[in-house]
C-alpha cells in the first residue's frame, strides 16, 4: 500500500476491499483507517461488507467518534454500508451510557434510510434503561410492539426492570396486552 500511496495511485476496488477487510480482521484498525482515508480521498468506494467490518473494528477499540466520522466520509466516497455499521456504533454508545449521542446516531440512521429493526429497539431500550430513563424506555418498547416487532427475553426483562424500579409499569400496559394476545396466537 505504501508504494501505491507514494505513486499517488489507487488500488482496484477488490484489492482495496480485501486490504481493509484483512487489516480490520487482524485488528490493525489504525492501518485500515489510513488506507480508508487515502482511498476515500481519491473517491474510491469501499465494499459495504469491508466497511462494516472496519467500523466494527473501530468500535471494538472504542473509537466511536472516529467511526461516526468515517460514516460521513463514506457518503463522500460513495461507500455504502448496512445497519451493521450503525449497530456497532450504537452498542458502544449504549455501553458508554451516551444515550443522547445514541439518539443522534438513530436520527442519522433513519435519514440514511436504514430500517429500524428489532436490533435497533433492543439497543435503544437497553441504553435508556442504563440511562435510567423509563419514559424513553417505555416509548421505544411501545413503538417496537406497534411495528409488530417482538422483544427477546432480555429486552423484555430490561423494560420491566426499568419501569418497575420507577413504579411506571402503567406506561406499557396496552403494549403488554398486545404482546400477550400475540403470544396466545403464536401458542395456538
């Protein structure tokens, strides 16, 4: 890569994707970032699977600000990415208890046209519970159920614990009725 960089050349898209993928897989994230910055500066798009792996690698070393910055750079170079990139960022923000930042990333995810799926709600509910915010926890839970998405046992436990702690169980009563009726249908 250094020879390519010295000649102000660019890698073909397959070699570029493979290099970033291998560097990310081998936890050489700083080197992957250097390659990505150089190639995106040359307006070369990176394959989404390699980009998603790169973002996961950044998040694994808690470089969430860099990961968010690279999402912006992806737009400029025509690099597409999936919800996986967003989920990686959102998980780290949740663990760092940065609920406000998480909501900003959620907004960007929606603007970018990524679907808000079960995993999104699971992360949001966990984060709102960690942030001790029963109102948002209940809102995301109710919204998830209104979209026809069902919680896993961990998410349901998280919601119930958060709301019970604040004596706010009434906030999800109609959603729980919906969940129970859905379970009865599934159990039939």
